[in-house]
């Protein structure tokens, strides 16, 4: 979870207060959590989850009214029908625990069951955030010691997705792979026992090669990088790094390079098209992070490009691979369930022209029967080599039939 500069001081104060309250119990904790056996897969997320998350735009300002407004916008602007179905509330929704130990919401949220019902009534699903720590990243109440109780509470509310952020557990135990794995397994097991299907998303920075052991926690996706920010450098570094992890991602278990920044204003339209293209080719979860009520036409065109979304959501779940480099241009390819192949030309430098021969895809595609530009929504002449001028940090994405 990215903490905006403007809120760091406030979050630090909140965290200090919460930690002082929890200090006595933390001091008495053992040096490592109890062992938990591997958690079976839950059968969810056959394709990468799609939806929206509150943090990138709202951070700690998110309220129930904002969530309702985002759900309304997604139902009205075509996002829901394009596959964006999760409406995910990040940190700062949490209140105190009641006398029975059940977690409550704070004044910004009130009745969470009513909010879940509101989202469900619009054909979407609700996600929440928690932590295996006594506190969350922002200093609110975490799930440590209450995993089963919180999982049952989430199920009773009608929660469909849980983002579980390791951040707060750093104050309880030494940061080791075993400690992370056992704490993530504990909540994964609790979610399984709670009796409601919940997509389980792990949030940390890719520590200890989480992609190797994430499946044993019962999780469906796991962060593989530090938090993203709305810059070309942050986005491109995190996105292209996923190519080295492709063997560990597939149906039901996805590497997650963090949320989409599309529409937040820090990058150009070409750079946002690059993020959408790269995340879809990898493939990765598509979780928008902008204000969906005020999107301009360019942002809508990017987020609602059905042809690119279809690449991300291809049922085979094959990963992308790097075919070659042409100077600053990365050529990535991905095999699709219908036998076609998608090629992405990513210009990581200044304006350039790409020239490319079909035979580089191998004999089966040396004389393709058809090709389509997925951003211009137009057929491509396959009787001649492919050529495209790519502005700085731009992308071309082509789907080719053998």
C-alpha cells in the first residue's frame, strides 16, 4: 500500500498510538508464529481479478459514500460489463473491536453488510483490507490473534475479496520467510473455514520469492514488487520485471505487479496504454485506482478496451515471454487459447519506428491468415512486414491468427 507524502505524518501518528495500545501484547509474543499446514486452493480467480481499489486515489480519505459512488459509476460507465467486478476498500475502514472481540467499522463506514448489499445489488463484489499484524500499515486494527473471528465476520458481511498486507506484522515477529508464510497461511485457512468464497490477495514487496510459496497459503494472487507510483519509472520497472517470474503465474494463482495508475494524471496517455497492454499481456490483475466518476475520454478508452481486456482474461492463462529487443523496443508475445498469438511492441525510449517480419513468430505464423491492431481496432495487412511508428513510451499491440 502506497502512503502519499501528504499523509505520512498523520499515518505515523496513528500508527504510534495504535502500537502503544498493542505494545504489551506484542512484547509477549513468541519469536515466531505457530506452524500452519499448506492451505488448499480455493478454486477462484481462474483469470486475473478485475475491479477497482480505493488506495491510489483516496488513500485514507475513503468513505462508504465514496464506495457507493464508485459502484454506481462502474455500473453506468461500462466497467462492470467489461469485467471489472471487484470494488475493493483498502486500509482505514477499521474501527475498534467490541466486547466479543469482533471487529467493527469506523464512523466513515457504518454498516458494512449494507454496503456489501449495495455493491452486490449492482452486480459487483466487495473487497476489504486487513493485516496479520496487530495494526495495519495506517495504524488501524489488524487481524492478528483474530483470524478466524475476522474471516467469519467478513463472510457474514458478504465480503468477496481480501487484500492481506503484511506491513503491520513486522512489529510482532522477525521478518523471515517462515513467519510470513505461516501468518498468510493462517488467514488463508480461516477464510476456507468461514464458508464464503473469497479471493485472497497477499500484499508485500515480493520478499523471499513469494511466487514460489504463495500457492501454499491458499492465496490467489501476491504482490511481487514494492508499491507502484504514478510515474513511468515505477510502472515500467515493476511491469517488465514480471517477465522473469512468468513460470509461477497461471489460473488461480497470479503474480501481482500492483494496481493500475491509469487516469491518475502522472503519466501520458501513451504511458497508460503501455501499462494496460503490459499488465494484460503478462497477464496480471487489472485493478483500477482512479476516480471513476471523473474519467476523461482517453482514460475510458484505455480501461474499457475490450480487445485488450480479452488478452488479459484469456482462459488459458499462458504467460508472456520476451521474443526480442530492437534498441529500446521490447517485443513480447503471448499464446492464446484459440491458437492465435498476441505481440506487444513496447517502446521504452524516444520516438522510433518498428519494422518486423511475421516469420519471427515461427513457421506457423510465417503467413498469418489475419492480424488486428488492438488499440486502433483495425485489420493489418499481413502480406507485408509489420511497421509502426511508436512515440516515446508508446505501445503497439497486435493479435495474429495462424
